[in-house]
C-alpha cells in the first residue's frame, strides 16, 4: 500500500507567509482568498478558520512585515549598546528600509490599515527609548517622532506622485505629464525633471529613493543632535 504524501498542516503563520510570497511575486492586488488557497493547495473556505476575511488577511500580512522589521533591528549587530544614538537609529531605519525594498507593496498597504498594528507601536516605543536614553526629554522625543514621520519604517510618504494623481509611472507617461504641467507649474516641473532617479538608486515610489531617504534621515538626526546639546 502506497504511503500517503505528507501535507504540512495549515496554520495562520503558514497562510500569511504564503500571502507575502504571492504579493512579492505579483503585487498586492493579486492577493485574494481564492488565489491564496490555490497556491496552498486547499479550499478557500479552509482559510477562513485562520483569517475570517480579506481585511483580516491584509492586517495579518502587515503584521508579518512588521515582525520582519523587528527581526531585522533585533539582530545582535543592531542591538549593541555602544555607539552614538544617531548611528543606532540610522541603522534601525535603514534595516527597516531593507525589509520594505523586499516588499515594495508594503508601504501602501500599511498606510491603508484602519488601526495601527501593535508591532508598530512597540517598534516606536523602542525609538523613544533610544532618544530618552541619549538624554532627550519626552517632549523633544515626541517632536522627533513627528519629524521622522514614516522614516523609521523604511519609507517616505510621497508628496508628489504621478500615479496618485492619475498619471503614469512609466518614463514616457511621466514625461508627458511633465510637459502638460510645465506652463502652469514651472518650478515644480523643473524640480521634478532635475530629480529623476538614477536607475541604480533603489526606490519605493516616484519620490522615495535611497539617496533622498538617507539625506532626509541624516538631516533630521543631525538637527536633533544640535537640539539635544
């Protein structure tokens, strides 16, 4: 009698891991309960035992990415007590960015959630702890969090984006958009034309390149150091 093939039991963690893999491969729009079930080789109804619907699935995917950030910043080389506070926060934020670059759909999904994931709150608590441990008051630490915005999570919230305004992200479409607005908005058009990203610069959006991310991060950290003194 032939032995039955072993099938790994379905679990919430396994479902969410598969969801992240699918989103990485085909984008977050491809992530549906039916498609995910097909990838896992189960019936769609089997997923509802672990995640009661699409919104619960998306919340779980965000939790999974945030947990990946926690793992990245919790590495032994990231938790050494020595070193300047700026260096520690810089390493933390850049480690989070490495995670986001692996999952470029994650910033948009994170911003769409109705509630703040508990892991995000815990992550920011660690940032405040670093600041207070370096001599900042809670008042100034609070101001710092406002200034940082989404930088601690490895991305920037874009101000200008052709896609968000109904335009195209492809080079030809973007150039057409720039030509159309050049007369009405000469300074913004010139700025955007000047700042077209280098193809070797890792980006998470139209106006979120690695060079810009690190420039903004260093500017804020250096400014906070002056205030601390």
